[in-house]
């Protein structure tokens, strides 16, 4: 067995992936955070991003179904509680639907997942399957995009509050909560990956999993930009402006 490079070098490799590939660099996010999105472009983002948010606890439940270590299960199941809440009216998905209301969408329409772009659905479902089916190490490593999330949440909070009338403490509460939830999750996930990637092959598999996840996120924004910004070609069955409003 070939011994892997040292822990610090491996962590630096993972962080470099985010520096080069994380979706905070996508033109759609630059447009959104600078106030350049129209109300309908914001609504399209909320609808499509909801599909991703709603599948995160499903992804984590699929992962937990094959974890035999109680300690890992205890740590990981908090992610499901973060999104689903511990009772009705709590959790990240509930907060995302408050954002949907704030931009004028019917939350029942958004939660139905009608109008989600085909590419969004394809990318998100591929991520769920990846975490369900791949070995444990790459499955965990794919979550490490959370390393890079706090910055994008801070930029988003500032940009939305500055440029959009719908932004207030209630409508952006999802992002505020993630400022504390994501660092906690990633501290555990990163430590687990660093501990378990003990060969060069392990490290390569973990790095490739993280690259895959950045591509899942990037491809969603590519589809959104193509459909609702430029060239503005909305595929059949996807949300049309004027649909699903309060």
C-alpha cells in the first residue's frame, strides 16, 4: 500500500478545489448578489434551489442507512434535523419556504417541485445517488463544499439586504442559520475525511468526490443562467414567469 502525503498537504489540496471550483464564482451568483437579478430571476433561483435543499435530508438519510458506527450516526443525523427541523415549522426547508413567500411565490407550489429545471433535477438526483451508492469516504468527502459555504452566505446576506426589498430577517433566516450550522458540520466532516484517507488512492477518491460535488452545484447555476438570463431559453415543463405566485 502506497502511503499518502501528509495530512496538511491533503487538506490544502481539498481547499484548493474550493478556491478554483466553488460556485461562488459563477456569473449567476455575481448577478444575484450585486442586485442585478430581476424578480423573476430571483424566483427561478428560489424554486430550483429548493429542490436541492429538499433532497439534502434524503441524501443524508440514505447515507445513514448504511452507517454502522453509532458515533458517526449521532454526528451525521444533526444534518437532517437542521433541514427538517425537530418539529413542524422549524428547520432549513421551512425557512427556505419563508424566502419563497417573500419573493411572491406560493410555498405549496415551490414544495411540489413543479417547474424545476430538468438539469437541476438531474444534477441533484445524481448527488443523492452518489452519496447512497459510493464508498463511505467519497460519500463523506462530497459534503466538504461546506468548507466554502460561510463566505457565500455572508456575501448573499449582505447583497440581498442591500439590493432587494424582499430581504429581511425572516426571509434570509435560512442563510443566517447556515453561518453557524455549516462550520459545525464541516469541522466534523473534514476531520473524518482527513482521518480516514490513509493512502494516496483514498485521498484521490476524496478529492474527486469533492470535485464532483462542485460540479453538481455549478451545473445547477449553468442551467438557471441559460434558462432565465442568457439566452433565456426555458425548457419544456420548467417554471414560467407568472406561474406559482401567491
